[in-house]
């Protein structure tokens, strides 16, 4: 049955970065929105967008996904994931409280990050953190 809703959400980010535990923050936010925590899988080693895409495929076995991210980031995320063999589409997330200055700063940062992403994709680098395959997404689908 196609309800138009994601059956599992994979949140990916730096679990030990200077801005805190990104996947934990995303998981908490989704719980506040009413998403069943058993349907959320956290990848704490998505250290950049390239790693998040590669790990989604290599570690979690994701083949098809909908990427939800900020407007300034969606094109790069979709392009990288498609390059790495995932069947993805992207939608923009609302950014409540994001003023025009912050959005401009993030857009400029993303512009320069695109060069690194192209370099990573061109040389086919491995994710920074290698992990064995995880059944977490399949388990969440069954749960």
C-alpha cells in the first residue's frame, strides 16, 4: 500500500561534531512531530553529504529514498546520492527561523562545498568511517 508516507527515516550527520550530535537532534525533532522512534534509524557517521549518501547505500542498504534538506543543499545532496547509485528525489525542508542572512551564508558555504563534492565523486572516495552492513533500516521496516 502506498500511503504517501515514508516507512523509515534515516537521519545522517556527525554524531560527535562541534555542533553536537546531529542525528540525535534530528531524531528528537522527528519524535516531537509524532514520528514513531522505532521508524527512525540514526547514522552518526554521515560526516558530510558524500558520506551520508555512500553510507546509506553501503551500510544501510538503501536503494531508493526521498531526501529532505534545506533549499540551499537539496541539489548537491540529490546529485551526490544519484552519482553513488541511489534512486532519490529531493524536497526542501522548512527552515523556521532562518533569516535571509543565514540562508545567504549557508548558500555560499554550499557553493564551495560543491567543489569538494565533485572532487569526492570524481575520485570515488570511500566514506571516512567504514562500517559493516547494518540491518537497522530493514529491521525498522519490519517493526
